[in-house]
C-alpha cells in the first residue's frame, strides 16, 4: 500500500527527545523521509535535540520548522530548513518570573521568520 502525501506535518517527538527514535516514531520518520512532499515540523524536527542540535540516529528531514514560543539553540538551517517562530500566547509575566528579558517580535502577527546566525 503506497501512501502519497502533498504535505507532511511532524509533531511526533518535539522538545522531549532523550534518545534515538524507535518504534512507530521511527517508522513515521523513515516513511516521511522517503516522500517528496513538503515537510513541516512543529517546534523541533523529530529526532533532533532542541538544545544541542544533535541527532540520535534518524531524524525528520524537514523543509520548514515552526518553533513555538522561543527559538531553540539546537535548531540549525541544515536540519530545520526555513525557521519560523510561532506565538502561542505566553504572557510577558511568565518570562519575567523565570528571569528572561523578553521583547515580543510578533507585534500584530502570529508568526515571524527567523534568521540563522
């Protein structure tokens, strides 16, 4: 049974990665990586450590990553494609309480494009 897709959205593992993908997650990643469809990851591509950028075995090869709330230090252009930041409505007071000086980049938008440095 050959399943074709136009767009594949990855939201399997995300921020909580601690080891290489396996089981159904690995099956999805392998299937998705074999497809020619446009690929989009939510927050972090599955199989990528959000802090270090390290991949533990196979990872989701994405065209676009929509990371949420704040950029993650491990997101690289090589593994994450075009990088977008999505506003999920975290109030400034939350950032203040954890000691992050935060100036919202969103203004009247819900998504902004980020540049890699």
